[in-house]
C-alpha cells in the first residue's frame, strides 16, 4: 500500500536527500526554521528597537508554541538549552530518596542522576535491567518503594524504538515524579504530558529545529517538590532588579528552571518547528512514519536481517528500527550504505534506521537495494 499522504505545504518544507534515515540522531531543519532564525538574527543586526524586548518576544513565542504541541498551560512550559539541562534541573532539585531509571537509558537520562548522587543530593540511583527490552511497570515495580522520588524514563528508547505507555507508568507509580526524556518522540508522536511531571525534549531530532533549545514541561507538583538549585539570574521573579542583592525568589512555574541567559535562538527555531508540524498534524506525521516502519520491518525480515522488535502492538513502536545484516559488521554496513547515499547509524553493534515523515517508497528502495548488494 502507498504511504499515507502528507499536505503539500509540509512536504515542501524539507529538502533532505531520499536516503536520509537518521532522524533519531540529527534531523535536517525545515525551510521555515531556517528563515525564521535568519530573520531573527537580522533583527538583532539592525538594532532598530529594544533588543531586550526582541528577546522576550522570541522566548514567549517558543513557550506558547511548545505549550500548544504538548497541550499544556503556557506557564508550565519553559525553553531551556538541552534535554540534559532540563533533567539536571530535576536531579539537582531533589533532596534524599532514590531515583529509578532503566540501566540502558541514553546517557542524557543517566548522568544527571549519577551527578546528583555524587553531590550527595539523593541517596541512590536504582538502574533497572530490561531483559526483553520492554519498559513496562512490571520491570520497574521491584525497584520502586516509598523512598523513590523520581521514575525517569525515555518515552521512546533510542536503541530499540520501544515506546513506553506513560499513562500506565503514571498509574502504576502515582507518588514519585514521572520524568520523561521525550527527545525521540516529540514532534513525531503524541507525548502524554498529562501523565508526566516533567517532559524534556531537545530540538535537533524529530522536532527538526536544529540545536540550541529544548522543551521543558513541568507539573505543579514538580514545581512544589523541586528545589531550584541550578536556577540562575534569568530564573528569578525579578531578574532586572539590580538594587536587591541576590538571591531573588525564583520565578513561577517552568520559568524558574533557567540556568543563565535565555536560549532565545532555540526558542525561535522551536516556535517555527511547531508551526511546520501543525501544517500536517502530529497524527498525520506519526501515521506516515509508522507506514515507513511497517515497510521496513516487512522488507528487512524478507531479506533475512535480524531485527529487534520488542513491541507487541503498534502503540509500543515509534520511528526507530534496529537490525543486523548476517555476516556484516554494523559499522561497515553503515559506511557502505552512506557511500550509496543512505544515511543510517551504528549503535552498539546494530544498524539503526529512523525514517522521517518525509521518507518515501524510493527511500526504502534505496536501502533495500544497498543491503541486497551487501548480502550477495
């Protein structure tokens, strides 16, 4: 069956070559992101108005756009520099207790907890094995107790593409904060912000907004429980009050989680990226990616590749598929395919394909043709 259609205005935003299948690493940005960032820089170069006002407007646009994407109230959404910066705010805002996190998480969702433990802010980091590669409440339950302050997960696993059910995790563990690294889903698949206490997602993967910004959504109870330890001068209620000696009271809600000056270029890019996503809608984008994944799974199995498929239903799968080519080293496969114009990634001995919504049947054909030559 042909892939579900995408609106022409959305398709026309992107120019990546047909062989690009590496959205889970770094994605090419849209035309609108490029032009909005360039226009913003031009406004700063002209300096015809109050540049502080220009900065405030850029940050405000980013927060409003991300709030719409996450279906959250604007005060709950901030823009920080990276996914890791957002999670560090949480880790260094804890006092005592333990954090439960899958042991095979991407390091962005491990180092903050490790550093907070080393700093003596939390008592223990409990790293959970997932022998079947499935992040479910049953695997986490033996590690969660009355002293657990945070359950930290990736919405989509970077190595397998397994998509966790955030509502089930929230229901299973209602007391700890549920902290979600959503960088492998935001912009491509729905993110259940209502079930999450913190959602952190950088701009350079499925948001297709380049580097420089990250969404950070926080619940009211997260604001209440977290000490704003890493809050800098722009995270306080009156940052321009230079008469009152610091420290000043922290800003309300998500605005308090700001280490230093605002990441305004990232906010501008994220606002434009959200506008592009709205041209199609997250539902249409996710259906298109899922169709490409269906085709990839079917064809890779047909030609004899070994696939990691921890999902049991479509709701547990996102835009990442990892596989092995019999008798071939993963790094060799990735390099050979790159020479043929197909961009993949090597991840710990597995080849990772992560097709964007703009992937076509031609893209799948290029991959299969190259792999077929390798397997002769």
